[in-house]
């Protein structure tokens, strides 16, 4: 999974935590805790996105290592028949 996808999922997770804390009728202290947790998760996701924009070289080196780790499929040679 790419780093952009991870950062976007983290931001989305924080937003969903905030949304759930607002929509579900919970005690006030639990709602505040969930709101602060969702805010922290969203801020961390935005931090990852900003870090990726500021240092694009890290992203490209990560994709190169991911591509290098996948071996290419080897083709089998067919035996040639002599008739």
C-alpha cells in the first residue's frame, strides 16, 4: 500500500471517529474524548501528507524499493521436438 493511501486512510479514520462521536448519543466525557482522539488522528494524517509533499524523494525511493522486491515471473522454455 502506498504512503499516499495510508495517509488518506488515517485522515479518513480521524474524520469517522469525529462523526461517530457526534452522531451517537454518548455521555459528554466520552464524546469529548472521541472528538479529541479523532482530531489527533486527523492531524497526524495531515502531517503525513504534508511530509510527503515537502520530501517527495522519500516517496519515490519507497516505490522503487517496493517495485524491486517483486520478482518478475520467469518463462519456461519449451523443449523443441526434432522430427
